[in-house]
């Protein structure tokens, strides 16, 4: 039996349309935002930003489905899905990316493996420089 990265029986947090949260959110499990968040969000689960959802801050999570708006950087460890109505302004760091026609994205996109490889190359170069100076 294959293991999945999603947490079984994880709590689901739902913030409805008309609700505004000012401050950072840290949660285990999944989170659905149909209101507005003015702050950063960090999850161990999946983030869904609904049609009316707006995030004014940075996002760090396992998976994300963006249907609404994110104004900030996104760091998604597994899959980021931008639906046709998604509006993203900020840099993204992802493992896998899915973008539907109609979605808008303004920023830089980097793959986690690319960043990891760059860091390893930089560390190797620094180690060589240290060895040469000894």
C-alpha cells in the first residue's frame, strides 16, 4: 500500500467570505480561505484560496489550489494549481505546477530541485575555495 503525503483525518479550517483576518496564520491540516487574510500563512496541509479569497502576504504549504487572489510569495512543497480565475502577484517556489488557461501570474517561478542544485553547487564551490586557501 502506497503512502500519501496528505495527513489523514486532518482538521479543515474554513474562513468564509466577508471575514477579514489581520495577522499571520499557522495551522496543521488543510485551510480554505474565502475571506481575506492580511498576513502570512504557514500550513502543513493544503491551502485552497476560493473565488472570493484574497491573501495579502506570503504562503508556505504542502499543496495549494488558487482560485482567487494571492499578493505575496508562494512556497509550495508539492503541487501548486492555479485555476483559470487565479490572480497571483509574487514569486513562487514549487515542486510541481499546474496552470489553467486564464490564470494570471506576475513574478518569478523557480523549481525546488533547481534551487537545491544551486545551493549544492555553491556549497561545493565554497568547500573548494576553503581547501585551496589552506
